[in-house]
């Protein structure tokens, strides 16, 4: 199947919603139709644990009456339902407070590219049948159980998803695209009773052919779980902390959240006054690219029909700009950066696509040797982040490092600091996985507070 076969039925449906909105008295409107299906299989102890399949079509309509707006959604596409939706949405808008920043994009700013041609977001290969997914999950589980020290496999899963999206508006925009996803994951456990430790491995790709084998995934989950056996609490004090590549993107994600235009417009961000200032070490950039091939977050246009483009969020350590949709841009007296995202039941809000942090020159092992004594974090739990000050505290587990070498696994500890200070002294490794939407290598942060024993 080709992607245009999935999107073709959605275009006339979106146009029908716009006609219904105009007939109901809306001054302007936009409409979204999303159709998708997914199947996931879980196995345990060699048997089928759970099988889920979902299929559905959702539609959303946003109407404007002057500077007032309202959103409504449904899964019923009958003509009489569309008319009722439109009438209700217009009635809601008339009762809503005026919003001076609400409104569609100007027609001359709309994206010219209105499909995802050339981005490789859709795998034309046949959808895998449930038996194939179950076999993949079984293979991952068997590979994990074959590793000495693994006492059980908590779960092994395989899944497939397919989604088609169409966006249309009364300003003349009409476009859509489809995307696919394929996932395999495994959670393994080492030890017994109160000494059990678990870890996991999960991989996802747009194309089935790019996905690692189930054996690779199961084996890696098992190795990670065995390495954590015998974990204990680390020392308390000020130590360097190395965020493993698996969790390092979360640290950079706090920066990305802090430059979200909605937070900036509210004044509720610890980076609200940092435009043009140093937020990362000199020589390090954070680059957003919505057009990366075969990346799950790529897209040709945003949720308001504006053309997406690559840009530096941070260049040479200096903050370059906010993440903006139309409303947040208008509030700040700026232009949208084409970062609008939305579902069918709410208006757009700012969000990012693919981003990548500059890689370093050293390997993770070289950074471990450089840190001397400290903590290698491989898992994070919980989160206490003060959005106004950037004060940071998270539960962590991983491995204690002594004399530049991994000494033993650790758990039940807390790492703390201030994000503004932490991010300005990160040292990146060179081990990021480039197929991910968020490409961030392992990151060393000196002088963090560690609470353990």
C-alpha cells in the first residue's frame, strides 16, 4: 500500500467539515482528520500474554467567530454529524472570551509542499500479521532467557502502527501525509526476591527493514539486567555525573521545554530572559531538522500549514530563538517558527520535531576514565523541576565509577543541581544514535549533588 491511498479519503472529509463550519456561521475554520491502526503483541513464558488491535478515525474542527475560537472533535463522519459539530462549535465560539492572538496563518505564508514526498515516513511493505509479531516477541524473550544470570523476562513485545493525517483550512491550505512505525522491546530481570533488578531494551523504526533483530534486542536487555545485579546505594556528596546516551536526551529536553513559546509568553520559564545568552558550552549547538529521512518526528508542514525548516535552537552555545506557533509568536511580537502541533480536540501549541546535539570527540569510556570517581546514570525515575528557576532533582540508578572504571551497580539515589549551571558545563561523548528523533550522546556534568547512603 502507498501513503496516498491512506490520505486520499481524508481530504474530502476535511473539506466537508470546512463547508459545514462556514454554513454554520464561522468566519474561518480549520479541520483535521486522522486515521490510524495499530497492533501490539506481548508474550511471557513463551505464551501469548496480550494482543491488542485498534483502528479508528478521528476528526477535529476549530472555528473562529471574530477573535473567538472553539474546538470540537468526533469519530462520527456522517454528514448530519458534521453539521451538528459545526453548529455546536460556532455556538461555543460565540460564548468564548476574545483572544487577540487567535487566527489562521496568512495565505501567503502557507507551505508549498503539502505531502511528505521524499521524507521516507511511510514503509510500503505489507503490514506484519499478528503471528509474525508474536514470533518476534518470542524470539526476543528467548534471547534474553539464554543469557546467564537472567531469572525471568517480565515482558517481550512487538508492535506495528500506521497513521494518516490531513489538515485543511479556509485560508486555502490542504495537505496530508502518512507514517508507519515498527517496535520491538524486552524487559529482563536478574536476581531473586528482594534482590531483583531489571533493565530493558526497545527499538523503533519507520521501516521494518531498519529494525534490529529480536535476538539483538532481547540479548541487550538481558545483559543490562545482569549488569545491574547486586546494586546498592552510592556515596553522598558532590561528584561528576555521566548521563548515559539512553537518558541524556532527557537532560537536553529540559532546555527544549524551557524555550517553548507558550512558557516564554507566560513568563514561566527559567530561560525567559536568556535570548542571545550562553546556555550550552561554546562549540556546542542544538539543531532542529524536521526533514530528516526516516525519522519518526519528521514532517513537511506544521499543524497550522506553515512550512517547517531546519534551524539552530542553540548555536555555538548561544540561544538563538524560541519554539513558536502562531499564537505564542503573536503574543511575543514575533513570527511563528512553524512549530505548531495539535490533536483533533484542542488548538495548536508549540512543539519540536527532530533535534540533535553536537557530538564530542571522546567515547563514553574515555569520559568514564576522565571523571575518575562519580556516577554513570542509566535510568531516571521521577522528576522535580522548578520551571521558573531550573532547580533540578531526579531519582537515578546506574553504576558507580572509581578510578575511572565502573566499580559496581547502584540504585536508590538522587541527583540534583540547577539546569542553567548544569547545561553550561556539559561535556558530550561521541556515541549518539543517529536514527532517533532526539540525537544526544552521553553527557558528563561535573559537580552535581548526589544523595545516596
